[in-house]
C-alpha cells in the first residue's frame, strides 16, 4: 500500500545534445534558448516552484555551464544595474526563482530512464516529480500542481497525458488506459514510441510525472529499449504491474519547444500574451501578414 507523502523534489533531465536545434545548440544548451526573453528552463523551474516543489535536481551533461550560471547570483551585473539605477532590469533578474537547485552530470547519453536513475541518491525514498524541458505547459493551475492534486486522492505514480493526433503517437510514450473517472485513467500498460498499429490509445505522456521511488530498482534492471536507450517508459510499464500508475489528462496548452514548429508557436503565442509586447507585435503581424504568408512577394 502506498503511503500518501508530499511531493517535494523534482528532477529535470537536461543532458541531451540538442541536435534538433543545431547550430544554435553547438556551444550552448538547448534549455537556455529563449522563449521571448526567458530561457526555456526558467519556465519549467517557475512551474515547479509554483507547484510547491522545494528542491530541484537538474541532470546536466557537457556544455551545460550556462544553466548553472543562470540560476546563480551575478553580483557584477547586479551592481552595475544598481549603479545605473536600472531597477526594472534588476527586477527581471530577481524574478528568476531562488529555489534550491542541485546539479549532477549524466556522463553517458543512455536515455531518459538512465538520467532519472542518476537522481536515485537525491530522491531517496519519497515520491518525486520529473519535468521534461521540451514540454512547456501554459495553464491556469500549473501542470505539476494539477498532478499533485490528483496524487492527494490517488497516491501512486501519476503521468500527465493529453490526446495527440493519431499520426503523432509514435513520438511519445503512449498509455493503455482503463477509466477511473473523468480525466483520470489507470495506465495498465505503456508503450514507448509505438507505431500507429501498436499504439494502445492516443493518450501521450507529455513531460510531467509524479513517480514513486520503487521505480529506481526497476530502472536498474531495465534493458535498453527503443533507440538503444534505457527508457523511463519501460520501467513505468513494469511499475504498473505492481502498483497503481495513473494517467491524468491535465488542463492547459502544451508546447513542444524541442521541435522547431512548437518552439515558434510558443514564441509567437507567449509574445502575444505579454502586455508590453502584444500591441506592437500584433500591429506588425496584421500589417505584414499578406507579405509574410506570400513568402515575401508583395
Ligand atoms: C520523452 C519520453 C516519452 C515522452 C516524451 C514527452 O521522449 O521518452 O515517453 O512521451 O519525452 O515529450 P523524447 O521526446 O525525449 O524522445
């Protein structure tokens, strides 16, 4: 029987090579690419903090120093802005969440399951959250908080899911669902990146998880799966055989910022939501729309 404990810790895997965004990611982590003016990973950290997370572990790899610098103090910059009386800019720096962030390096790129296993010591024996940096979710109630609310009534592993188009199922971990109640299913099985024929549903796991610590023992014995990598989905699938694993359809608009189209959609929509940018950007779009869609022809 799972005891209902509080979810206090989150892990954010950020060791990927970011090859989908080369050349931008040759010398800087993809997690630092800005959506409007904030690095993508700051949106994730903000969601964690707003959900009540107290400690974060970022799993990094080579080339990730910029992430550590971003969440560290920058005294020289702060002093300079203060001396120049630029308190509005100082405010933007102070808005970067000041939460306990730890870092560990994943020395080999062996997959998401292996990255999560690197957090075993940090997590200990409590339920924890996994937040994937490619998935930015714009929601009234932060996505992770929604999962935590479900966890209160249904302790166990909770996967954040949404329905995706049939032709997209092969990009995700997909759940075989059994209805529990509105928006909530038991995940009786899971498949990592199934073919159209293999897909047990269109409910895809979209980068937010609350996971019970029993996953670590299972990850330790999980063989490389899809793409030759140790897949978190494969360990979750084993977990589902021994304790409840739920799939919750969270509310909110999810952007796949690991993909160029998703990144552009997030950039445009977040800019249009910004009071300081909306009017000017909208005016620009309206004025130039015809020209933009006609590929530059007047
Ligand atoms: C990972 C997971 C997959 C999940 C997806 C969500 O895949 O392996 O199960 O559905 O993230 O974005 P990746 O996109 O890293 O290949």
